[in-house]
């Protein structure tokens, strides 16, 4: 699979006088594991917002699986197969964990007309999710994240770590072809990071393309096939993890030396 | 429209617009800087107007009454913000609760005024009300000139305060980045409370202006929700010069519509302009 | 499914009871007060579909209510239109109003929708006051059609009709709440960004809720002229409707369809008692005070308080 699933073409975004992104181009192959690094304020989240449609009115084009999605609303892009987690978790606080996960199941998986199947339990099942199966499916996804114990509790009662896991669970429930993770591992312990990485590797094996923004270098280096480094809204370096880690410019960007 | 009529409308509109700026300046602070959807602002204006009326029955000049009542309104604003912040600015459903609360406050103020003063219109008397001065062919009502002057004074003072004093700059800072401000040792909540107090305090003097410019009745607040929010949004993010400019734009627009289409359409101008601004440039004139 | 069966049985029983009272009860005031309270059930339920479920606060409920009344009366005066046609037209117009206000403002922050509803209220009242055909500021008298068979008077028939509307409104609210629509609305109320990114068509859902809410408010107002045999703008667009439509769901509880019903029954009855014994201004003040009190102290409303009580008792 060498076709570009995601093709970001010369995207620029300004906020008043501030240039958040300048001429950023990026190609992500189907099935690839891409890592994005860069200091705070380098435009990583802005780039994600442009890809997902949370930010419109930018210059440049976003192509997903050959379709021009630049003008589409976020929910339409999600239905095409792009899902994301938020850097600062945004749970549906008044709803239970099960209901939180049920929302993307209801709005994406139920309408899933393609052959995409990423159901954690039964990899043989294809096609859209039946209404009656939503709760069971939600519980299964929560189980994968270790959240099944308090599944019927309100999301407002979760700890920070629990909230991040819920973010990931919801994004997975949307049956994405492209999963974008915005610092999903912040605040996790070493063991938890390994657990999440194992889960992500499994998803990758099933064919999900994963774009990971992280500050935890260990995770990025282990997980990514390719790493892109952003600084001040521009792509500064691109290449395999080992090369990027050794790149003096990257070191300078991060350490300011 | 004949040119003469247009010029008259524009000049009247500029005076009217500065008045609108004066009554909206508090909302620019509360909504523009503090992000509080202060729909009770016009109700506080009407409250201030009635305060001026009440003191007027003892022979106090309305502007003086407004100045005297300002500390009272300031303290009231401190209290309202304290309650608002404690109850709503942490809640998940902040939108619904906060709005409903402020609407309830506005409503209670209106009904209380009805119970105290009845529904009839009230006016005040002063040397400068009821007389006009001639400017060539035009007759300019002196009370509008007074409003014009006070408006410039209010916006100018607040602009200076916000840019020259420590607290003022802290207020502008808290609008932009609360966390950074906290890290610099200032308490964001106390600063916001102080700012809201100022915003409410302006309603005393602005309310006095209101009753100088036109007769008031308890339900008048609802008409001014559109005007004040239009000016505050058009101004952009609590900018004081923006408030003045936005007020003038609204004033001139309303004045022209008044001259050409009649009085019943004038209230719609503010809402129409507001929707236009939100559609085209929601950040306002001076917002980022 | 069983929930709906129970609901249906309850609704049928209620309608039967309403019908029975028209045959048995002699006191006209009973039907007047009952009509007013039922009217508030519809209004509060309608408000809550947009306010409680989606989080968008409508301050101009009086506009939708009043326009519903005036569309109905205009059709009646012009064509002697039957009640069903009046209702349909009223709902169509107010539904469209809801859609229009939503379409103009729902891409922005919630407060701008609320301000736009204030604008609608001001504009509608101005329009009607200048509309000579329905009497303008002075209003107009309406002659009730002859009473249909089985009912003692046309008024009593409207009482039963309003009972039916209340059942209808609650059924619609209950359906929305328990369906996938309700889940989407709750999600976008809690975090619109997250909901949108998880496939929820937030704008479309909000517009749907605004339309449904507006239409049902028009339904609440439509029979007003025929009921009172008179209509005039100040009472049709009374601020009391706007505040009550807000206060009743908040006092009762915005989380479910039961809240607005409880709030309407409680506050509606209280209003009747206070207006008759003390004064109408005081009545309106009480509603305002209750609104503020509940919003600050008990935001989950009476339903929420009862739920907490039962949970506490359950853990003993």
C-alpha cells in the first residue's frame, strides 16, 4: 500500500498577525505510523485542527484518500474515516463512559457502509453496527482501555489519566482509517505508555494509519516509521526516527542550543 | 434623500452614537474583556436611570446623581460577579446556567422597578434638557451634546485606566491569558471581579445619561440589549476606541433609518447590524 | 418498548380524565386554570427541547407563542379556517422562525442565539402591533364557533385539545431525549468540538431542535384567541411567557421530559393562586426569584433533587 492516504498540500494559517502554519506539506501513506514532534507553539495542534476541519479558512488543500476534504465539516471528515483525540480532553461530562463511547458508535459505526472493520472483539464481523450491539461494543472498547470497571459512572468523575484513555477509546470507536493522536500519552506512567503503545501497534497491524503528536520521545521513537519535526509553523526535518533523533537542527529546536 | 437631510441625520447620528458608546462601555468590559454574557447590563442601565430619577425628585442634577451612585453600583457589581463566578464559571453547563441567571437578574430588576415606580414613563429635569443650540441651519439638542461630552469622558477615562494603571493593564492581560497572569502573582479572579465592578459602576452614570436623553420605563432594557451588544461586539474584545467607533456607526445607521423609514424600524437596526458583524467579522473592528 | 407502552397508557388515561371532567365539572374557572397550566406544559416542554437538551437558551418564547396565536387568528378571521388548519399553519410559521434564528446564529457562540431570540421578540411584537388586520395594538375580538357535539362549550373542547397537545409535546420530547438524536444533542451540549469530531452533525441537530421547539411553542399559542374570545399584543407577547418558559424547566429539571412537566404544574398552579389572591406583578416576581434561586442552588431542578434523594436512600 503505497498510495498517500492523507495529502496535506501547502497549508498556511494565520491568526491575525500571527502565522501559525506556513506552507506545510505532508504526505501520509496508508498504514503508515507517522510521528510529529516540535516544541510548544510550533503549530502541531493547528495542523491537526486544519486536517480534521476544526479550523477552516486556511490556505492550501487537504486530500484524504484522493478526495478534497478542505471544505468539509469535521463530522463529514470523521465519517470518511478521520478520527482524533484532543490534547486537552473534552469528555461528555454529563454522560457515562459507555454513553461517551456510544456517541461515535451511533454516529459513525452505525452508518458504516464500507468494509472497514476494527471491532476489537470479532474481527470477522463486517458492515455497520446494529443498534442493539452498541452497548456491548462500547463496553468492549472500554475494556481494551482498562476503563470497564466504572463504565456506567459519569465521565466527570474520571481522573486526568482516565480522561485521556477515554479520548482514545472514543476515537477508536469512530472506526477510523486515519487516527490522529494529540499528546494522548501525557501524564501516563511508563507502564501505561507501554500499554497504549501495544494497543496502537495492534491497530496499526489491522491497517489503521496513525499520526501521533507526542513529547514523550521514547514513544515516538519506538512507534513511528517516520518522524516530522515542526518549528514555528514550518516543517523543519523529516525522516526515520533514528535520523531525526541525531539531527543537530532538531536538537537545537528542542534544546535551543 | 436630500443631502441636507442626510447631513442632519449623520450629525444627529454621531451624537446619538456617542451616547450608545457610553451606555455600552460597561458591556465592552464585561463581555468583551471578561467574557461574561452580561444580558443584565441594560437592566442595570435602567436601574441607574431610575436612581437618577429618584435623586432628581430631591433636586439633584442627574449627572451628579449618576456620579454619586457610581460607588454603589461598583460594589453591587463586585457582589454579582462574586456570585456569578463562584456558581457558574466552573460548571460544565456554564452556558445555560450563567445566561439564565443573568436573565433572571435582569427580569427581577425590571419587575422590581415596575412594583416601585409603575409602568409609566419617567423623566428628569435639568437646565440642559429641553433646549437646543443652533448650528447654522441645524438645531442640536443640548442634552445630546451633554451626552456626547460625557461619553467621550467615560471612554477616554476608561481607555487611560486600562492602558496606564497596573490594575487596568492586569484587566487587559486577564482577558488574554489568565494562566500567565496567575503565574505573575496577580489573582485573576480578583482582577476580574474588580473589572466587573467597574463595568457595573459605569451603569450609574450611563443610566443617568439614558434618562437625560429619553424618558424611561422599566421595560426599556430589552430594547437596549440589541444596541449594547451590537456596539460591544462591533468594537471588538473590549477596545475602548472601538466602542466609541462602533457606537458612532450604530448611531449613524439608526439615524439614517429613522429619517428614511420611520421610528418603528429603528430598534431592528441594532440587531441587524449585530448579525451582520457576526457573519462577516466576529472579532469586531479592533479585535484580533 | 415497554416504556412507551406505559407512556401510552398514561396518556390515554389522562385524555379520558380530561374528557370526563368536561361532562362532570361545572366550575368554569377549573377549565380556565387548567387550560393555562396545560399551555405551560407545552411551552416549557418545547423550551426544554432546545434549552435543556442542546443547551441553547431561548429568551423570546413569547414571540413564538404570540405568533402562533396571531397566525391562527388571522386564518380564522380571513377564511374561517378550521382549528386543524390554524394549528398546522401556526406550527409551520413558528417552526420556520426557529429554523431561521438558528440558521443565522448557531454557528456562533450560544449567547448570540439568545440575543437573537430577544431581537425576534421585539421585532414580532412590533410587526403585530402594526398589523391592522388583526387589530393592531388594540387587538381584536373573536367569535367562538358553535360547540362540537359531546362538549358543553367550545371552551371545554379546547381544554381537551390542549390536554392532547400536552401529551403530544411530551411524547415528542421523550422520543427526542431517548433516541440517538438526544444522545447527539447531549454530546454537543457537553462539548460541541468533541461531538463534531466524533461524527455528530452538530449544526443539523441544533437546527432540528430549534425548529421542533419553535413549532411546539406555536402550538401552545395557537388556540389562545379562540379560547379567550379576544386577543391583543400585550398579553399575547407577555414577558411572563418568556420567563415562565425558562423558569419551569429549570425549576423542574432540564435533564428529562419530566422536569418541564413538574415545573409547569407547580409554577403554573402557583401563578394562578398568587394572581388571584395577591397581584399579577408579584406573581411574575416570584417566578423570577425561583428561577434565580434554582439556577444557583439546585441546577438539576426538582427531578435532580429527587434523584439524589433516591440515590442516598439506596445506599443506606
